[in-house]
């Protein structure tokens, strides 16, 4: 095998595929990147029996063939080459010879015959705006569990109903839900999938900013695929019954408070400096203001007050600082709306464009409060 390609193009491709390599591959060959050269194209692939990544780049392929090279080592070598240069690669025996200007490297190849066949991409089910999908995923991953002992909760549930996708995530202490539109290939589609949050996060970072993102999912299949431009990723679905969290979002709430998102984020960041691990921040909503305070007794204390618009009776609640900060971080509008049924019940955060406008309920974040002594 022999090919020549621009260093920057190869570096981008190798770096992207290497991100999908497992840190603990189930077998040694799965630490490699498979490179196939044919008819002016290089196809680079990685696979670990759970997720796969594949892309194609244009190259001058003078000798067709297939090689398997240690992935992270290849990424480090290509990254070290000077920019705006040309890389020539050729196999000699059991080595891959790489040259770029005056640099020369020889990498030991791996037995490509032992490399498993990558799963085929299912039939494309529809497409979604990549940037909007990336935003939705970033809003979901904050609420998904990081505890691998509960694999179901490390996943995000994707529900496809006609031209709408609903995403759901929870770690038992907060819930997140986001709705967005998409363009299904078959009108009236109705299906769902459980996908690991870290897989979706990878898709959002690596595929979702190139315009339209295709989603491939078949009913009763155990695989989902994502494709954008010449890049594609697949992932096994998480097996199991996801908790029915949609019903936990309240249909009506008698108490509403609207606060400037940036002002509240800044105030929370200041006040939580004195909040020790698992110590809550208290928020007291009154007519025209919300007061924040943290710390008690002999410990350090902090308090701050900012303006707020309250509808309904005054209310005092307390939240885990991390859960509150992450929920606020998922709100991109100028204002955030807090909706309450009562102080001991979960609070719902939604986006609101104007102080006295309607909330934008395409994204909802439900967070459990910390019970105060007088509650």
C-alpha cells in the first residue's frame, strides 16, 4: 500500500477516528486504526464492538491495500509533522513508513486479518439540524448519570414520533427533557432508542456542526448510526426499560419566578464558594427579588440579592449547587423561569426570552430540592 496526502487533512482524519478508540480495548487489534486505500480515497475506521467510527478522505493512492496501525501512536506521529506539508506512507514488510519533509517514522503494523468487520449503517431514518441537535445533547448530558453501575441511567432516551424527537435524561436527582423537529424519511415514524450519553456527546462534538445530520435507526434493531458529510458513527443501543420520567414533569404550577440568567449564574457562582461539598444554596423568592445564601453557623457564609419577577406566593427553596449551576448552564436565553408546585417538590427550569414573556418549553430541567429543616 502506498499513498500521499496533505498532512492537515490526514491529521484531522486520524485525530477524529482516534477519539473513538477504547482506552481498554477488548482485544489488542481494536487499539488500531484500519486504513484502506482504493481509487483515490482513504477510509479510516475504528471499532470496539460497541461503537464504530469511519470516514473517507481524498488521497493519491498509488498502491491499493489495507493496513492496521496502532491508532494513538499514529495520531501522535501525524500531529508532530509540520503543517501545510505532504505526507507519504508506504508499507514495507511489517512496517508502515511515514515521511513528511525531513521527518521519517516506521510504525509496526498489526494483523488486519484479525480485525472484525465493522457493522453496516442501518437505513437512514431521517435528518436533523446538526447545530440544534448538538445543543439538545449538551442539555441532556448534564442530567444523565455518570454511575456505570446503573447503565440504564447513563443513557439518553430518544423518542421519534413523526416529525418530532423528544430526548429524556435523568440521574434520579434531576431530569431533563428537550423536544426538537426533524425530517423523517417515512412520515408517521414511531420508535425509540436508548443511547449512552457519552456516545451522543461524541456525536455532538464530532459530527453535528457540519450542517445536516442523518440518523439511522431500524425498528427492533440494536444499533443506531449517525452520519454527516463523509463521517459516520455507530453505537449499540443500551438494553433495558427506561424509567417513565416524562410523567414527572408537572402540568400546572401555581408559582413562577423569572430571573436574568446571566445575573443568577454569576450570583450562584459567587455564593457557592462558601458552600462545602453537598451543602445547599438557599434561594428565597419574594416580590421583586431573589435572595441567595449559603453557609451556616460557625462556617463561612455568603449572601446576595438580585431582581426577579414573582407570580404567586413567596417561596424559599434550596438546591445542590452543582445541579443548579448545570441546569442554569443549559439555558441559553436571557431569562430563566422557575416553576414550583410547593417548596418540597421538584422545581422546573425553562428558558424564557423576555422578562414578562412566555417560557420556551422545548427544554425542561427538573431538579430535586434539598429539604430545609422547617419543611
